[in-house]
């Protein structure tokens, strides 16, 4: 775990910060960073997650990417993705 990180990057979830995902997925980019570091920042209008399907789509305030888009589970990986 990196310095300042409250908990490890999340695995698959259905709800993140009170927002339901269209399908169970792994938070990515800003969503993952806000969750892992416990950042007290406004939640972006659209969050990103990595879904199980090989289809990129947007629904309910989430943009779901394919497994091949999954960033490295690190600060650098998620910042690069964001």
C-alpha cells in the first residue's frame, strides 16, 4: 500500500460512494483514487470502472471499460488512466 493510502484499491463492487454501478465492476481512475485514498473531494459526474464484458458503454453516471483497459493497481496506474 502506498504512503497515505487508506486501503488497497477495490476489487469488483456494485456500489461506490452511494452510486450504483450498472453491473458489478472494478473502479478505475478517479473513482479508484477517491476510494483508496479516502479523498474528501467532489465526486465527478461520470466515473469509470472496468467491467467483465468486452464492450465499452456508458450508463447511470458510469463509463464501463473492457478488462484490457484495466490500469495497474497503483497511484501511477490510476492517474494515467484518469
